[in-house]
């Protein structure tokens, strides 16, 4: 008597995993893979070189590293060293891209003047307009300056 019951229990347990999967809940929404949509649109990648060129001429208010000096207005200059490292790249719901970069640059002063070094993270918003990426906004996240040279 116990043997037929044990066999029946084993069959029920073994067969519970078989069958169709339940329908997904109607309240669950599937997130669209925005990275795939952007890639499928055949848009070129936003490179560090493109960013370095796009930020030239842009103005940014930069605080002093230790908080001792006044905030400085900084305008990225094409004649100065600019190094960009892309740290994050996120596709927005509108099809644009938000990038977090680490940028390093410095001024080229005359020999008897001080040199300003600028480094830190920036958040960049790019929009796709007229078949090209256009830099829309720059936001300072952690970028600071230091001063070296003659006082």
C-alpha cells in the first residue's frame, strides 16, 4: 500500500516542472534595451577624440582643489593639452547619450606666470541632430583646479 502511494507522489513531483511556462504578469513592463536601439540606428560612437574637440570653446566654472581659492571660469582651448577618458556611457530615452568623462587639461602660461591644472569628472549630454552627435550640455561633477609656478 505504501509503495503505490510513494510512486504516485514521485510522479506528481517529477511532472510538476513540465508543461508551459505561466504567462507573464500584465503588470510587468519590459524595459527596452536602449543600447541596442542606438547601435541599430547605425550612429557613430562618441569617442574621446570627438569629446576633446567638442569641449573646445566651452566654458565651465571650476572650484579650487582644496577650496582655498575662488571658483575660476575655465574655457577649454584647442592649443592646450586635453586628455579625455570615457568612464560611463548611457543611452537616454530620447535616443541621446549621457557620458561621464574624466578630463585633464592645463594652461600654457608665459614663463613667469602661474600654470593652472584642471582635472576631474564631467557629465556630458549629447543629442542626435542632423545626422551627427551634438554636445548639448556639460555639468561639472568633480573637476577642480590647482595652480603651480611663480606666485
